[in-house]
């Protein structure tokens, strides 16, 4: 069974600092990996999708890397802003099933 | 383009009562998912549809949960009877095809008293 872990569970940084969010998974035979953002009381917003053949994906201030062999993905958010405060979840797809981590809750202090 | 639509957004019921959630996926998306999310945890898959066929319902508690996706478009998830432990957020998601990027609705927050 695929296990997805996100450490730390919570993170607080001052505005302007770069954010580094980690995700690890136990079974490297994944099809793709997806990063989501979840605001309190809201659904999940897709941020980035990385195919298993890719090493990284970029969108604006966001950059996600994928190392399948080591079972790790990292989401980088450059020059953080208070509006980036949310919970960030990673999820892997293998065998048609999306397995989620518990998320990292980020607070960006103004 | 409209996103995934879910209703109701909130539901409060007493235990042993029935409840139903509705989901309308993004137009053209063949795959529809229902997830359950408990506080502080990631979503867990309940059921996955390919068009109108339930292709993975292994995590659906079939003694009290049921789902349908008539005509392969919108879907309904039902709980009967509800238990206290069913209090959670029920999320619907869709994708163009299996293993593709998934898009989520706002969820239905269920409280069972």
C-alpha cells in the first residue's frame, strides 16, 4: 500500500522567505504526482502535476521537483506572501488511485 | 469553464437519518471520484467512476453507503443510516481520463449529531 508523508506538519515563515515543502512516498512505481492547495473550509486547488517521466514542473512562483528513485518530491514557493498561507497536500497516482499526504499547513507572517 | 459543483455545502443531521450529496463534474470529464476527508488528514478515496461504471468501490462501506452516476455525468452519494463517525467533508473530483490531473469541488461538510 502506498504511504505518502509530508514533513513538517506545520511551517511559519516571514513574508518574502522562500518556502520548501517536502513529500515522500514509499512505492516509486507512480504514474504522476500532484500538488494541491487547500484553504480553510474549502476544496482542493490543483497547483502542479508532474508526470512520472518528468523531473520538475514550474508555474509562476511555484516549482515542484520529482525524484522517483528516492520517493521524494519538493514544492518550492519563491518570495512567499501572506496569501500563500494555506495547507499544501501532495498526492501520488499509482494503479489509478490517488494517495494523499496529510499536508503541511503554511503560515506566512506579514 | 465551470469547475466541479457540489451541493449542499453544509449538512447537519441526526444519527440514523439518511443524507445525500450531489456532484456535477467538469464538462467532458469521464472520470469522477468521491473522497472523504477527516480533519487534519488528506482525502481518502471512496469510489471512482469511469463514465457510468463504478470501477473502484473497494473503500466504500457498502452496508450504509451507496453511489450512482446515471448517464455518466452527475453523481449522487448517499448514506443511510448516518452514524456519528460519518462527520467529515465529502469531496467530489473529476478528471478527463484515469490518472489525469484531478480537479476538486468545494466539498460538503457533514455533521452528524
